[in-house]
C-alpha cells in the first residue's frame, strides 16, 4: 500500500531551522509532483511549497519564500523541506502529498504529518 511518512518536525526557537523529510513506500515519488501543506489550529490547510516530479520547478507560498527550500532525491524516494528563519506563525502540522496531474492543486496520497512548533 502507498504510504507517505513525514519526519523532522519538532520544537525550535524563532530564527531556527528544521529540515522535514517525506519518504514514500509503495509508490515512486519520481512520478509525482510533491507538495508540502500545513494545518494550524483555526486555519484552513495551506499550501506551502511544491516541487515538480523531476525537481526542475518549484513554487512557494509568499510567506515562506526565501526562507524555505523544497528539494527531492528521487533515488531515495524522498522529498525535503528545508525551513530556515522560522517564525512562530510557521507553527503547524506539516503534511506532504503527491500530485499526479497538477502543481499541488490536488493530491493523490498524503502523509499523517509532522508537527513543527516555533516558540521561544
């Protein structure tokens, strides 16, 4: 069965960094665009970043542009989200998801998420 597992979340101070990983089993991520999404209490799910299947195209939500970097290693069946200069408003449960057809408009599979908490 298809499974996506996120890891790398945790508690970090403002200005700190984390690197999230999304590793798949049962599916080749090389066939998919991959997105990172986040959910925070009281807020709707927000698209954070997206990377094309080959890695040649990336998109970012404006609030994270210049701070977050999405990348992928298809040989490891893994997508990463490097998060620098973290802010309290980045606190959320971060999910990765596959998107066969679009640049993260829709998703086919998703993981359970990893919690990122930015607090002093």
